[in-house]
C-alpha cells in the first residue's frame, strides 16, 4: 500500500470516527499516516480497505481500529478456510487408503 492509498484508508477511519481525530495536530496526523503506511506497505490496498471496513461494520465500542486490529481482520479475510471435522476425517481416511 502506498502513501496515497494510506491516506484514503485514514480518510475512511476519520469519517467513521470524526470525534477521535478532532483535536489532533497536523504533525500527529502525519505520524499516524507514516505508521500505517509502514505497517501495511506489503499489503494490497483493497485488502486493507476491506479489513478496515469489516472492522467498522462490526465495531460496537466506538473507537477507531489500531494497526493490530486491522491486521487481525486481514488475517481473517485472507486465511484459507478451515476444514470441518467431517471434511478433515474424510481427507485423513482417503490418505490412509
């Protein structure tokens, strides 16, 4: 994710949580953007955007997401689906035969 994409992500977060960012200085906001860009530079914008939107959609506390919270959502969105117990047994059974 590049700087412009990071700014888009931060704009979404700021729109969803406007009161949180009201009293932050320009320097504080630049620091936040730099941190998020560095933490998500290896991820695609669409994935980070989806994770942020998923967080906002499920948020019940009213606080903006931290980097770690977005990373958790990213892992959920990108993790391969887990097998059900029955699917795992079927695969094990086929492998043994």
